[in-house]
C-alpha cells in the first residue's frame, strides 16, 4: 500500500532537526516503518477466527453501551515519531522466556496469573467481551476472585480489564515490561491500578482495575451527552495530580510520554486515572536535565522541542497536559483535518485568544451554552498558555498546575449571565449566519471512517525494531 500525503508529511516532520546526510541514511528505515504501519490490521482474537477490523467495539474500560469504531483511523493509538536509526532483529524484540524473566522486576503487590485463568475470566476472549484496542493489543472484560487469581462467574467477584499483547507487535514486549516494571510499584488514586500479569510462553497479558466510564476521549468527542464544565475541571485536576505524582512524588520519577484524552480513564464518579504506561520513561537523575530517547508519542500532543531533539523532560508532559486541557476547554480535537486549514491545529488556532480576557470566550466549547465559570475559564486559558509555551523551561511544574486548578472546581460565576458573554454570543451568531460553514464541525458526525483516510492526524505507535525507546 502506498503512502498518502499525510504519511509522507509526517515522516519528514518526524525527522526534523537532522542533517540531509542523516535523513538519507535513515530513509530506508522510515519507509519500512510506514509499510509496517499501514499493513497492520486491527486487533484479532487468538481464540476466534473472526477479525475485529471494521467492527464496532467498546473503548478501553467503557461499560456496555459505550461504543467506538476501530475504523476511526487509530485516533487513540500512539503515534510513530521515530527519530533515531538504531535497528535490531525481530528476534531481539521477542526475547526468549529466560531473557524475559531476567528483565522482569516483579512487584510484590502484583498477582501472577496463568493464561488459562485469564482465558476463563474473559469468557474465552470472545468478541462480545472486547472492550477496545489498547496501545499494544486487545482489552477484554473479565471477572476474577476479589483477592485471588481464579476466574469467577461474570458479574461476581472483581471486574477487571485484561490486556493481551498482539503477537505481531514488535515493540510490544518492551512496552509490556515497562508497564509491569513501572506501574507495578506505583500506587496513587489517579493512576489506574495494575492488579497482575501473565507471562507464559509467548503470551503477555496485564490485568487492570475496570473503569466504568471508559476514557475521556469518548466523553469529549463521541458521546451525545456533553460533559458539564465542573466535571471537566474535576477530570483535569485528577489527571494533573496523576502527573504531579509521577514527576515529583514517586520514589522513581517518571515521565509519562503519552498523555492524551484516550489514556485518561474515568471511574463511576468521573475520577480520572492515567493508563497505558508502555511509553513511560524514568526521569533524569542527578545533574542530568533530560533523557535522550527515540521520539515516540501521539502526534499533536508531543512537545515540539522533544520532537526536534529527542530530549525528554517532565516539561514534555506539561506541554501534553496543556493540549489536553485545551481540548477539554474547547471541545475540539488537537488535530482535525475536517476543519478549515487555519483551525486544524488546535494549539496554533487557539494561541492568539488564550491571553486575552475579552477574546477567550471565542474558543470555549459552544456546547456548554454559557454554563461555565468565567473566572475558571480565564484561569484555564492562562494555564493552557503557560503549559504550551514554546520555552519549555518556562512551563509550570505539575504541582503548580494542580494548585491553579484546585480552587476552580467550586466556582459558580456562570458565564451566561455575563454581559461580555452575551455580546460575544450575538457576534458569533452573526458570523455563523454570514458564513454557515464557520462552525459546522463542532460535533463530529457519527459515521465510519476507513483506515488510511482519517481526518485526525494521530498515526500509530512505532512498530519499527530499534533500541530501547
């Protein structure tokens, strides 16, 4: 399959900052990456011959009834922003069992499951139990003993989400190890709980707590019922606390590296928890200012200086948080080709309005109908501006972000009663009347989109063999 225009453009963008010589040297590898990416199908259950591609499935952690299509162009799949030329054989990416156990640092808090136990817990991995497609494989709903590993009857015991590594994912084992080694030792109310794991022959599975309300992406962009402003701020605060813990409080400081709406899961009370730690990296130690690594993440969320240099810092996560906060504020995706050219990149479109008290109303999600706090929205706009600033060192710490967001939850100065908001609403209505297509993309139409033609520029995680990401 040939590369389309957006694929060619992304490959060039991902190699930014390198010399022509380096680009020539790496051209073959980048082309190979794209061939692999575009030839991959959707997730297929190892227990069923029925392919999942093209079917409608539920998102990770979503309750029955919250659906998503796997044909949305991989919007919630991490992007391949590959920047180095290190290569390794496929055999190296699928290590022997003995080598796998050497790399595995097992936390005493984790339960070890057998494959048969998890297969029974997930009702033989049947398609009707599929919750979604995660960063490296399929996720199924299952039921296990509350304090053990044995499977129980559906609807009893402890409800869990079981993530299974796809056997053809070259990078998958390293990501599986990262999840077990990092998340196994981390416990925080705003991090999804890793309950246990399975490593048996070539099988790699992870068992998480089940999150009843799915992910933030679904609620912002797919659900018919819109999130109230207070709930949006609650979610943003919870996610900020999760990042602050990773950056500043955890015994081993962690850079998350793939912060985005689809990785923010929600429990029954809309408490936010970060999930999918496959790309997470240990932060710099001692007098080091950054970690040098392959550029990986999701297009639109990755900090520009990280993309250009491969230098990863906690401020890279702060930028990503600013992008998500802007999505929460505007109800728009970070990248959306359905919009007019000047509005496709959310950060660049919104940047001129963020610091202006009389103009920030223009970027507030119109579906809120003025039911938001004026002071709260102003603070959020200022916070977004600070987080997505081009000078990485000037971005705030996540603990400072938490301090700004915390008092915003209880503000009740509603914008609809503000004269400024009413004036802006009239102006917007007049603009729409003059140009009916101006805001015709506020809500995404609910229709299937084939792979390779997605209006969202968020390609998949790199599958190319290479050095430790």
